[in-house]
């Protein structure tokens, strides 16, 4: 006789940390609405957060995939910046918009392939390789960006101006005009990237291999997993997403300069960790990273709304939030480990 109720399986470490992140984000946003009000009372605020951080969401997904496999990639922000500047210069010389997209993807893939090969097959430390990649990409961006340049291209401007307007989620301004909530094209691309990355990690062999390699590389080898190829592909995916992130960044700003995406790699690492991805590998999900980006952005908006407009306050609160989540993850996982032993 079959039991009437199936026994619920306990949450995995990945699911637990993701749930904690989502819960903290919801509580934080509700408190912001209750205590600060203002823009937090409008649904448009969420859409603005997504519009401003679409490129960060994309690049954070790539970094999460690398971190799950036990690696790190600190070149993602610099690669994003190089893609922006290269595509701006190409379009301003009368280039084709479709070729510019291929250029962005090609630059990202080139960095992913080279860095992935050096790390996976030549077994050079990921931090050293991606640090070199970061310096190289930043240097190339500085060479290309003689002066800040705005994109002057008709087809690109038409693409950039395409937005999804949702009037019933908007608000009425003081002058009586209705201000609709708008979603930029970049947000659509970011959501698609999150969904594809989620499906890859959840249902595809590569995703399962990444968790196995990040959890215990020696055990993964004993299971017959090609560790080198798995890690190599994680860096290729990260490079690809950095290229896409650069194009989305350009769609949002419409211009390029040497300081584009400055500090994005640090924000991506912070968002991944806040989202429940462990630096040691084997644990993480892009859904958690998505909410990690929203949590990070909400904290910064709370700081600004509270009247602390100096830039260092945002850095201080980001650092404090990062330390809090690292400590929380350590406590939660250590207590779970003790319960499993008993």
C-alpha cells in the first residue's frame, strides 16, 4: 500500500541559501516601503532597478557559473567595458548593427576561451589569469577611448529606444501626466540569460558536472567527469555573457568611455555571494544571484534615500552586507553539517 503523503525531501544547501536571500530581499523591501516610502511605494522602482542593472545581472550569471565550478573570474567588468568601447567606435564609423553584436560576442568569447584554456589545461591559478585579463582589457579600453563618445547610429538608436511600457503599473506625476513603468530591451535579454543559465545548471549534464567539480574535484574525476573540459566551458560561458553584458550596457547608456563598468566585477562577486553562491564552489544558483543583484541595489537605494549621498556610504553598506551574508552562510551550513552527523 502506497503512503498517502510523500515525505518531503530536505532542502539542499543551494535551495536553502537561495530561499534565505529571497526572504531577506522581500523583508528589506517591505521595510523600505514602510519606513522610507517615496519611490519604494511605486512598482516603477523595481523596473528602474532592473533597467539600471540588466548588464550586471547578465555578467553575474556568468560569474556564478564559474564560481559553482570552483573558479573565479575578476575580468568580467573589464571585458564588458572593452566590448562597450569597441562597439561604440565601430558603430560610429558606420558599422552594421548585427555585426556589432557579433563583435561583442566575439570579444567576450575570445577572453573566455583564452582564460579558460590557461586555467583548465595549463593549470594556472584562476585569480592570476583573470587578473591579467582584467588589466589587459582595461588597458585596451583606455587606448580605444581617447574621449567619451556617444553612439551616433540610426539603427542602434531605434533599437535603444524600444521599450515595453506598462501604463497601469506606472504613477501620476505632480503635473498630472501619467508616467508608465517601462522595461528596456536589455532587461528582456537579462531575463532570457537567467532562464537559460538556470536550465543549464538544473537539467543539463554540464550543470551537474559543474556542481560535482566545484564540490569535490577528486570525486568528480573518480566519477568519470572531464574536469578540465567542464572548467574550460564555464569560463567560455562567462566570457560569452560578459560580451552580451557589454552590449546591454551600451544599450542602456548609449555611450562609451574608459570608466565603463568600473567595479562591475566586484559587484558581480558580491551579488553572487549574497545570492547564495559559495566561493569554495559546488553551491549556488542564478536565481539566487538575480535576487542578490536586487538586494544589493535595494541597499544602495535605501542609503541614498536616507540622505547618505556620499559614495563611500554605498561602499560601506555593500561591504557590511557582504560580510553579513558570508557569516550567515557559514553559520547555516555549519549547523546543517552538524545535524547531518547527528
